[in-house]
C-alpha cells in the first residue's frame, strides 16, 4: 500500500506566516516536553537525558514520516510501567532491543494496512489498562514523593508497596514538602494561566527554592550525576536469538500501546484542526521513530495527547510545529543540561503523579462500572491484572476475555426460527426451551420439508442453535430449506455445519435448499466448493421459489 508522510502533503503553499505560527506552537510545546520527558525517563529507570533524546529523535522522525498534521510524539507516562519492568530485568540494552522490536512491529502493521483495525481494541480493555497503568505509576512514585530510597525496588506494584512499608522510617521531610508543593502548584496554576505550563513553573520555582536554601533533597545530579550536553550516540543494542524470544511479548505490548495511544491522539488532533490523519502512515512513522530513538539512548515513544493538543490550540497546523518542538528540546539539552542537575527528584515525582492522575480515566472507569456486566468484567479484569501482575498479561487476558464475551453476545443476538404452516398442529415446547423460535406462516410447507430461517451472523453461536433445532425434530425430512436473507456473514464453523448437513442429506437420499443468499455467504460457499455440491438449482432467490423446488424434490422421491 502507499505510505505518504503528511509533511509531503502539507508544505505546498507554505508561507513565512505559517512558519512563524508553527514555530511559536513548537516552542510552547517544547516548554511542556522538557519537564515531562525528564520525569518519564526518571520514572522509567533511565537517565533524564535519555527522555530528552527520545523527545528529539522520535519527535523529529514522526514529524517527517508520520501521517498526522500536528502529531507531537515523545516519551509518555503510558510506557513507564513496562519500561521500568523490562529495564529492571534486562537492563537498558534489553529495553532498547524491545523498543526497536516494537518499532519494527509497528512498521509492519502499517504496511499490512492494520492502522484502522488497531483502533477497534475494546474500550473496556483500553480504560482498564490505562487506569491500571496510572495506578501503578502513582504507586511507583510514592518512594520519590516521600524521599524513601527506591534503589533495588521491585518493578511490580504489590512488592513495591511492601518495600515502602518496610522503609517508612527513612521518610524525608524535605522531599515530602517539595513533592507536595509541586503538586499544589500544578493544581492551582490552572486557575492562573492556561497557556504557560504549570509543570515548567513548578520545576523552575521549586528548583530555585531548594538550591537557594540548600535543602537536603535528592536531585537529578545527586542520583545521575551531571547531564551530558546534546545527543549521545548509543548505536544498536546487542541482539541474540534467545533475548529476542524473551522480549517478544514485552515488545508487542509496547507496539500495541504505542499504536493505540498514537492513533487515539491523532484522532483527537483531527477534531481540533479539521483534518484526517492517515493511520497506516502514522504507524510506520511511529515505528521508525522508536527504532531511531534507540540509536541515541531513547525509550518507547508514541503520540503525546497533551503536547499534540497544545500544538493545535496554539496555531500549529503542519508537522513543522513538531519539528520546531524537537529543535527546541535539543537546544535545551545543549545549553541548559548542567542546570537540570539541580532539579529535585521529588518535584519530578510530583509532576508525574499529576500526569498519572489525569490519565487514569476515573470518570470513564466509574461509568463503565455501572454499565453492562460483560464490559465491567473486562474492565475490572484488565485493571486488576495490570496492577497486581503484569501489563503484558493484562492486555492478553483482557483482549481474549473481551473477544469471548463479544462472541457470546453475538451468539445471543443470532436466532434460528423454525417455520410451520397453519395447517400443521405440533407441540414445540422442546424447541422453545432450547431458545429456538417457532413461527407460523401462511405459506404452504410441503410434507417431509422443514424450513429454517437464520437471523444474524451464521458462525459458531447460530450454528449450534441450528444443530439443536435439527436434533429436536424427531423425523428426518426429505428436504431442508435454509432461509438466509438475514445472514450477512458466514464463517468456517457455519460452512462446516452446512457441509455436514449436505453430506447427511445425500447419504439418506435427502436434499438441502438455500434461499435468499447474501453476497458474503455466497462468496464463502463458492470458495469452499460447497456451492457446486449443493447445486445451482437448489439455491433460490426467494423462499417461495425454494418451497416450489422442495415440492419438486419430494415428488421425485
């Protein structure tokens, strides 16, 4: 398929005025990106410069190769949990390899035209793991919020909580005050200004106060040392077949999360700027961006909804805004890296805690709790597994559970109706107990003919009901008519049942007649070869024609 980056479509007719507007939007977004990138990197267990490098490289790459007009990509809180878990077990080389593998998967998904399919991940699964991730992030930040040493802390949330309880005696009053002050500034600043980012004000103000009064708090410098200026070349991570096998599931989880978040962010941006993104191109751009970021020590990246929305609100209309954002972050890395060493870790924890709270989707969570029981089950299961076990397990189980519940719901919607003419007088209690409808029709149904109408998709759910209907009719008819006017989809299970029905009829001298086939079932029948076996003369356009055909077949036998 054709992959055409949006920047190639948006630059014709580009003016100096457009450049000025995009540059201003990129500058404003960069002011937000710097503190958030540092906070996400620290929470992910890597150096702050690696978060900034991700914002620069992934942001620039996606702007050049992505499918959205104002999409701004970089490190987001969504990946904190899985990045920390992978890094704890395999070190940064393992995290880098998993990120590169995820990027390759995303590129393949884009070229396989899966950009739109990925958007159909069930909403309860999305809300479940989003809220679960937010909860785990909040738990992971408790140590830094209170100044408790987190060195060697386990990646899973329950064990982390236990380690915190075991170190309550080491709580630092200074770190606690700094984190609470940061959260207060972030919450209250919204009432002061909506244009200037509260995270920037909080970090500058709190850092200045702690440095001025020489408060005994943990800083970026005391934990990571002095930050290097500019980008650092890391190259490709070491690769082995065994490590690739071990990282396959975590890499797929990163790819799925990045795809979902990026495409969702792109859809939000579409509504703000009145355009439509190209989802497959976006996946390819995001995938290449993740691979490129690894070369400079980066971590997983995706479309960032807060940064993208900020760009759109401040006049950004082309990928040039995202490019200018990356340039600004690079300039900050090159010129102001030494100053970042004074930022308190507790202040970063406060910023990330507010970000996690905002991403938790608590309103949607509460609304779904009061919704259908099946959706609530998927939501609670995904959320619980995310918090207590592992994000990869949560996504797998959530998707499988949602699929099973969807199939159950579809089977409940599908119905099999047995038609009886008015002159027949039989008892149908057994059919009704088996959830099979019986309907009286004014049409004359010949003796030794049974008529069934199938409503809904003819897959395993409806097929099982149809099988039950045939078993409950004691005498085998000479002709079975299947009315398929309401069947818009026929799967392999339905085909297998029809094949068994045809074989059974032929072995007992009977016949199968189909009426009112739709396009997809007819294609499936022809492709399987079953159409020819049934015979063109036994596939009728109307039910009346099928009844006449059945009468002819009965008279011949």
